[in-house]
């Protein structure tokens, strides 16, 4: 007879009270094969990359972590220490360091190749972003020598100078993206810094948030509005952990069990990893960080763990809403597909589209509970119309009337105004950005469909050409801004059928990211005002036996994760918002629908009483 332990992997506990909620904690992971310090890193808690560092002598070793153990990867071309890293496990970037302060290397999941050279070179620097859209921040310029606040931006081939930090320093930590970067801590003798600065893609500003424990040579990870700092030195080793919410640093009750400096750190604010460092001696220790809500979360090792509370005389189980969830909201006034959606779940707009027999001119605004009629569009259209912006500043372009169109309109919250035409007529065109700084790319431009690799940027009145796509593309989704966007799935001339690929645009150049969706899709509903908080819902995959989809995936700037299914399979629906709050309108499968659903992200662990009969 099977036992509960045999099925679930753990035994039932008999407890006098329920387990006590914990806020956060570090736990031991698998040790690095090579103990080292001053190393670089990239990736997430369950897909980490560690490379280089000082192992007496310098190391060129690369190791990959799968959430439990490290295994060897391709060696760096040059052994180095005091370097920085960013990106993902399959698209990592190694930047600067000694003895090659100008050197950059790119990792493809198995081997490193030379990238563009830093000028000037840097050591003891911080990094942020992706392999094709990175920041190299501050540090030491060994050619002078001097401590610098200079920032350099990387587009996947070339480094260019960006805005300088307000406070020059070295041995600092970085987080975020190229257009939403963050640095904290650092050292410029004799000062140990508690200062935090934020980058907007052009310049740095000082955040009001300062460390509770000023330090340098620490680990750091996360995004600009949700970062984590851990370890380092104040002059003495520390294991202190602090979290940042975009304005304030808060000390966690959890500290690293191995206090150290010169360590690597990757992941997110709620799911981080710390590895290597100097105690001394060199450390091979790996620790994993998790953060739970102090009110409803319970720190178990397994969802579904069961125990018997012998005080209450009841059985209990831990459960977690492990995926995001959809809930129905107020229906749209008219069943529609292939319209244009913008805004947020409490301030949204949906316009035009196809009701099953004809394109319509309707516009309606959404407040989270009801739809209110607005003024009609000037050109009724359908077929994956590009739309981007907020409820009061929308730009809509391209689509299908009785043929492909290049008509562009802007909505100011009251009425639509015709503006400059897109340079080409097309449909299945993707878009991102705002009403005054929009981006449109790809699409079908003929019947039968012929695709384009064109990208165009909008300034609020006219369109100008941007960098071309790597191949001709259509039926993709878009999320982000004009200078930091992602293109989501779709199809292209390079591969037959839909592709799960994610592309990134930095304001001039498109590149393919290492992060692919788990499911290829065409004509899906997407949302995301930033490229690090995107959502893809439903869509079609005509390759048998997939058909129309109900799957949902979210993107955090590093990887895509599967979330709760949409209530129905759906294609040609339209969505707006982000991975933390979105709404989706209409769509078709097989009939056109007026259903509206709202998305909320994954929930916490909770304890439930098991009833028996």
C-alpha cells in the first residue's frame, strides 16, 4: 500500500500549533565547484551563471546552477577578477575586470565569444540589464588610475557613454535594466556609501532611500522598484539583507548564514541567490533567499504539506495560489475581436475592432467596473491594430479596413484626431510606448500576407524609421517604451509557423533575447508598459494539435513563467496593463465574444483545514 511519504516525499507532522509565519530566510544551496571571490554572475535563482573571479590565481571557470547544484560551463577566454556580469544563464555578459578592464565576453549557454570593448576600461564596477541592453556603471579606471562615476551602455555590439553617477564610487552593486537601472552602496576612500541612485536611460538621480547598513562589495539583484542587497563589508564582514521598494530600504530579519564580501548575487527581491565571496578564505558557499508575506505565508519546503494540529484536533494543509489568476469583469458593450486596447485595469480604453460582420467605430473607457462610451474613431479597422499609451494618450496605427491601412490616430481621453501616416500600410503590426513616444514594427503588408522588417518611431505627430527587425515579422505583441521594448512571439520569414522568440529593442537595434516563451503563439493579447513586466495571453498556434490557446505567461525581464489559464481558449483578444494587473477584452473562439477578464498575480501560501467525511 502506498504511503503519504512515498507519494508526497515527506512525512505527516503532529504539531501542537500551526507553524509560525516567517517573513524571509536564507537556506543553503549546492556549493560552487571552484571557491572564489570578486566574480561575475547572471540569471535567476534556478538558472544562475557564475564566472571568473579570484581563486588564487584568477579563474576563467564558468558554472551553471539549476536550483540545486552547479555544473561546468564553457570557460571565459580570459581569466579575470573584479569584473561585473548581467543577463541570463543562456545569454550572459562578462564586463571589465583585471587584467582586461576593456574586455567584454558574451555567453550563449555553452561558450563565450568576444564582445565590444569598454572605453575606458573598468574594474570593481557594477552592471545591470541584458546581454543586448546592458549598463557598466562606475568603478575604477586603472589607466588613470581613478575612481569614476561614468556609465557605459551596451547594445549587443558596442559600448557608448551614458549619464554619470552623481557620486563616483567603486565596489558598488547594480540591479534593473538599461533604462531603469539602480545602484547602491560602494566605496571611495575613506567613505563607505549608503546612497542609492536610479537611472532612466539618460541620467542618474539620487533616491531618498539609503541603506540602513552602509557597505560595499555586496551582492545585489532585482529591479529598480524591487531590489535586494546582501552581504558585503562595513569595514567588518556583514550578512545583512535589505530590500528596496523604489524609495526606502528595509532591513530583513534574515541574514546570510555565511557573512562575506566580494560575492555574486542574482535573481529577484523575493527569490535571490548568493554565491562565492571572501570570508576569508575563498568561499564556495551558495545560499538561496525566499521572502514570504508576514500575514498569510508559511515557510514550508513543499506545497501540499499536511500536518495534524493536536490542540485543535484537525488536519491542515499548506496551499498556495502558485499561478496568477483571471476573474471576470463587466462585459464590453459589443462582442468584438482585433480592436485596440490601452491603459490599465482601472483606467483603460478599447476602440474599434470587428464584430463578426463589420468593422465598427466604437470607443469605450473602462474604470475597473463599468464601460463608458467615448467618441468614435475616424477609421474603423481590425486585424491586430497597433495601439499603445494610456487612457488619455493613445496612438493607434495600421490595421485592416477593406485593405491594409497606414492611418494613424491619437486619442486624448475625449476624441480621436488623425495624425501622420505610418510609412507603410499593414496589419498584424505590433506596438509599444506612449502617445507621444510610440513604436510600431513588422506586420503583413500584402494579400496573401507578405511581411515587413520595418520599425518606426512616433513623436506625437509623425513617424520616422528606426532599426530594422532581424527578419520580416508579423502577428507579434509588444511591451515597453520606445527605447526599451520587447517583441513577443509571432511569426517570421526565418522559421515556418509561430515562434516563441522574444526580441529586444534599445532605441536603435533589435536583438534576440535568450528568454523564449514556453508556448509559441500568434495574435495573442499582451500587456506591459515596461519591458520587464509583460504579459502574453491566449492566441493561436495553427500547428496541429495546438489550435487556439488559453495559456498565460508573464515576463520579469529575465525569463517567461507560466501562470493560470485564461477562462477560455481565445485568439484576437486585446489586453493592456502589466504582469501585476491587466485586463483583456473580447476575442474569438469560435464566436466573437464581449467577455472581459482581469488578471491578478500569484498569491501567497495559506493554511487550510481539511474536512473529512
